[in-house]
């Protein structure tokens, strides 16, 4: 992670409060610059980190045909790089193991956290989770679906509350085999569940 200058961020937040007409010394706002700095440090903790290092693989008995492994409803939270407002939702991941090698199931949610903890767009999260998982596992195919609510859509501009955005990305067998892709998509919970 890039080392953040928390004191500088606090000073900038204090200045921002003044610029929008607030009094940073009023009771409710005295600690706000410090809290915002800590929140930014947490929500952007992957900024400047170039490699996901927690992708431990495990050998298993090989079978004639690999079966899909999927982990659904992985919660994520990120910050829109266009407005610096939050977007959040669920990530659904499927992959086809290759050569009897599987990734530890807890590593997939960790990968989602790694990818989402920086300023982002949903499409990039979808692609990066798939690409990194494919690189780590050497899987025959990877499928990623992301369902998210965007505060830049709900709080400002068109102001459409509860709207959901779905992005998909398929690699290898999931891109080539419509039946396999449909099996994965049909296994997903309905949007919003």
C-alpha cells in the first residue's frame, strides 16, 4: 500500500468542510477530518499494491472432467473513481480447475477485497478479479459477475435509488461454451437478493 500522509488528508478535509460552508470546529465535525482520513486509508488500501499474494493453490485428485467451482454473494465496497462516492454489492465467481489444482475458497473473497479497495469502476473490478484468478489458478475458464449499487447514480445526477448495475466477464471455457456459461448464470441469485 502507498503510505498515506494522514495529517495532510485531515488538513485537506478540514479545508473542504470550510469550502462547503461548514464549521469544522463545531461539535459534530471536530473529529471528522481524522475519521475521513482513516476511512480513506482503509477503503483505498490496495492503491499502489501491484500483486495479489494470497492465492494459495491446493492439489486434489484429478477426475475425467473438471466441475465448476463457484463462490457467490461475496460482498464488496469500493469508491467510484469519477465522483469518489461509494459503490457496493456482490461478486459471483466461478472457475473450472485445471490439472486437479484448486484455490483455497477463502482466497476468492480476499481477491475481491484486494481488487475493490482502491478508486475504481465496476467494469474494472469485474475484469481484474477474473484475470487475476485465471493467472493464479491456470483454470480452464473463469466467470465473474458483479451486481452493484452506485451512490453516484442514487444520490446525485439522475438520483435513481435502488438501481442495480450488473457487469459480466468470461474467460476460457466460460467464454466458449454457452451451456457452461448459462449453468453459471442460472446458479446466481436474482439481482438484489
